[in-house]
C-alpha cells in the first residue's frame, strides 16, 4: 500500500478532481454559479502543489474524466459545460501560469500578477463569445426566457403587477446574461484565489510562490483600450439600432467592467490597510456595496482613472509622511 505524505494527500490530482466535481454538483443546487468559488479551490491546490507538469499530466486525463462524469451524471450536459468553462480550464491553466518564473541573478522573477490578470481577461472574453453563441445563435436564451415568462404568468392575480415589472427588467437584461455571467466569473476567480491562499495558511503549507495580493493588482494597458473600443461600438450600435452588435459588444464589455471593479477594490484595500482596523473598514465597505449598488460605479470609476491619479502610491506616501 502506497503511503502519501500530508502534502501529497492535499495535492493528489485524482482526489482533487473528484472533490472539485462533487462540490460543484452539490453546491450548484444551493447557490448556483457561486459554486465555482469553492469548487475551483481543490484544482488550484493540485496545480500549485505539483510544480512539475510531468507529474500532473499522467493523472490529468483521469482527473478530468472523473470530474466531468460526476457533474454530467448529477447535473446534466448544460452544467457540465459551465463546469468546464468556469472551473476545469481556469483551475489548471491559471495556476500553471502563476507558477512560471525566470531565474535571474539567482533570484526568481515570478509570473507577474498584471499579466495573470490579462490572461484572465482574455479567457473571460473568449468564454463570453462561446456563451453568447449558445445563448443567441443556438436559441438557448430566448427559450429559457419564454419558459420563465410562462411560469411567472401562472402566479396569483394579486402579484401580476409586480410580475410584469420584473419581466420588463428581465427582458432588458436577458440578452446580456453571457457577459454578466463571465463578469461574475472574473470576480469569483479573485475570491477563489484568496480562499486558496487562506487554505495554505490554515493547513500550514508554504504557498509555493509570492502571495497574490489584491492591493498589488494592476491591469495591462490593453484593458483600457479594449473597453473603450467595445464601449464606443456598443453606443454606436444602440444609435443605429443594430441589435446583434448591441448584444455582442454589450456582452464583451461586461467582463472588462469586472476587471476594473477589482482594480477599484485594490485602491480600497490599500486604503484600509493604512488604517488601525482594516478588516472592519472592509466589512463596512462591502456592506455598502451589497446594500447600495451604485457604489460599484465608484469602484469602476476608481479603477479606470487610477493610472493617471496613481491613488495607491499617494496613499502609501501619505502614510509614510505621517
């Protein structure tokens, strides 16, 4: 019988894939797509704790096979696709990139967080195109909306006024579900990364590379250029009433908006760290975000203008002077 060390048990590829699939299958029924946050952590751990790709490759096929089979049996084909897009692919690709480094003067120059965020953004844009094709071209979106509308219309008569208001909002947002979904995915990846690092701390296992800190998050310049281009194209399509282009550029803009929300959050985290009780400040701020949705606009604006105002550098300099 093969005896595994503590670290080997944590990083066993087949066990990690099985745990990930079961977590996704059961949590999805309770919290929907938010199951991604937890179910991707075992895959992050497996990829981070297997520095040699040769070790990971032989078990990778079996891991994915077991994971996909579990999800397909328990949830069906549609959620299997979601599991592949939101968990399996980023769960192995992003950590492999994060573990890359260049040796220079006996020091390791690790794969930068800025470039990692760029890869996440490109992946989210690609996933948006895939989901938009399924949603609009294959007709999954309209069919699902018709089914929801039929179910809502069967509600009691005294609720019909509220139902009609809800349906009006739903009809406006429904074409942009692919972009909303991948935008939420981007935010969930940041959350999952934080949970993974906390898992290493709790298990007293050394994190295999320098920590990925939200306060040090910067986006590559192509994000500004791309969101400006998509935004302008979306506005023009609205003016010309070109429906298909509205949906394409509107959906592609949303995951980029999520990236700028993260950049805005990095400013808030930097500010909080300079205070006496940073955790309390962050809890209060996150509470404001949940209760008052307009605070997201502040985060987006902060993320967009941060390179010109250099707010984090100013915060650090102010604290040093004090």
